[in-house]
C-alpha cells in the first residue's frame, strides 16, 4: 500500500530505504536547485578537483528553473523540469552522496542503477503545477552561478513539498507500473 | 490603407504575453474539469485537481501557471490593406516580448545554442507572418514550453505508409514521450505540405480552441481515431497511469508532393497558452 511519509533533509539511508514507488513524500528543510547548465558546472568542478558550492551528502536536488519573484514574494512559479536531461550527470552526484532528486519524466537505466547501488530515490513533482508548488517554498537564495539566471543554483527552504516516489532504491519504476495497469489495445 | 503604429504592436504583444502566462483559457479550464470528472485512475484524478488549483492560484496570486514561460511564438496575420508605420514590424514584436517578460515577471528561457548564455530578455521570438485580406492585424502569442517541444517529431513517410503509417507514428511519438511532456497533453499533427510546412501545420493546429474538431469531417474522423488510440497507451496524467494521456488531438492537413507523406507531431503540455489580439 502506498503511504505518505514526511521527510526532513538532510536524508539518511534509512529515510530513503523505507520508500516504495507510489508513496507520497512531503519534504521539509533545505533542497537545492539545479538544471542543465548548473549540472554541467557542478560536474566540471568535480572533474577539476574543486569544491562544490554545497555538500551533497544526504541532500535533495530539485530540477527547476523558477520564474522571477515579484517584489515581496519568495519565488515565482517553480515546478519541475524534465529530468532525463540531467541523466548524464546524475550518477556522479549520487556517488557523492545525493539522496534524492525531484523532477518529472523518465530516468535512464544508469541513473536507476546508481540509485540502487548508492541508496537514493527519484521523486516526481507535478509537471506544470508551478504556481501551486511555489506555495510550499518558504525561502529562496541563489548560492552559485548567478550568471546563469533561471539556471542558477538556489538554496530553497521548503515545507511539506509534495512529491511521489517514481524510482525507489530497489530499482522499481512507478511510470512502468502505471502504464501496465491502464494500457489497453487499440481497436484498429 | 489603414495605418497601425509599431508602438501599438509592441503594446499588444506585451499584454498578450503576460495574459497568456497568467490566465488559462476557458477551453483549457473546461477540459481540466472534465478530466477531473472522467479520469478513472485515482492519481490521475488528483493531478487534474492539482492543475485546476494551479490555474486558480496563477490567476489570483499572479504567479505564472508554469515556471517555463516558454519560447514566444508569435503568429501574425497582417491584412493586406494595413500599413505599418513608426518602426520595424519584427522589432516591434520583439520589444513587446522583451517588455512583457520583463515587467510580467516571466522566466527568460532563451539562450545561445552552443555557449548556452541566456539572451536575458526572452527574445528573439519565433515569428510567423502571413498576409491576409482585410485591414486588420491579428497577433497570437503562444508561449511554448521546452519540455513538450523536445518530445515533438517530424517524419518523412512514404506514400505507401498511408493513414495507418501516420497513426503509427503519432502513437509512437506520444508513447516515447511518456511522462516527459507533462501529460495530459494536446497533440498537434500536421499532415502534408513539405518538411517545414508539416511542422508549421502541427504548431498551428494547437491554436484551435481545445477539443474543437477540424471543420473538415474527413480530418475530424482522423482526430477522433487518433485520440482514442493515444488514450489506449495508459500513460495518464503526469505519466502515473490513466485513461487521459491526451485531452485532444488536432490535425491540419494539406496537399503534398507525389513522392512524399510528411507528418509532424507537435506535443503541447497541458499548460496550453495562447492569447489572441486584433488591432
């Protein structure tokens, strides 16, 4: 049975091992944002042996490029971007201790294998619900690569940020299960 | 000749860009409400409810529906009895985009293709200009998200592939896209023309009111059949499994070369945004 689990970052192995595909997760605490350009920068820094702007151990990475905040607001719309574009970088970050990724859409087998090997999970947020999701973000600050604009790395403080477990530590995939349940043959 | 000032064009484009991103159309809201009623999968129903709530918050709290405020596609229908004065037409449109995305707190999502340096103001827009009879100027601003655009496909089929081949490609494109383009999607299909025209037809079909059938009954049948087949895939809202993978399939068709059967599939996420203004 799918369950609802409240998680606070940073995450432990135990936090992620209890999760099964289809579980709802409500995340609180600090999460970091990064999408295409920021991932390239992070992996380039690692390749050069330079320090990252954050310690990845136990952390959660949210694939998002928010829209600008209006004056007096924390952030603009902030829904997930499609995750497969980060697939070539994700295993490297998972090996560094990243425990969860939040995005939308399918992941490559290499990423799923890395999640199994290093105990991490992939969480899906509702794509296109940028206004709704923004209400769970309580603070936002750019901590690296400000020149990337919407692609800069932000440190977000979130409260009960809703997501669903798409890939768990056992290598299972909620998308595949969902399609199996509802697929039918077209009459031609 | 009726004169229209470039500054009027800029104002109109700016207002349309902002409205498109904050105010979902009545057709989209109706389709989402229908989905919340009819989707069988509990998680799919919940996604529809979230999307309706998202639309309400966007309008009331002035937060864009989606953080991907899109590459701005602008369709311009210029009456042949219109004379544009006081500036360059394309520049006037781009100025409207620049002002709209700046003052409207919309995300700037355009960059150099190789260095990936952001252009900073969401320009240049992709502008499609047509000369039409009359003395009016119609501008339609279509912010198009990158996630769904990435899942779009163009196929140069053989004439022997026929309608069965077309259907197979449309279904394959939607299946391969899976959860990536933010389903429930709208599938725009262009059949015929040539390489670039098929793609343009597919994009143009997305301007039609959501779910309204093509006026040509022959094409309307193809739309219905494609929607049924696509919705057999089981992808469902957010890809979590369900009956409604697509809310509509829109097809535009025109003659093509005797050697060709071009088919384009332009996938539109559920944040279907387009705002029309007539000067």
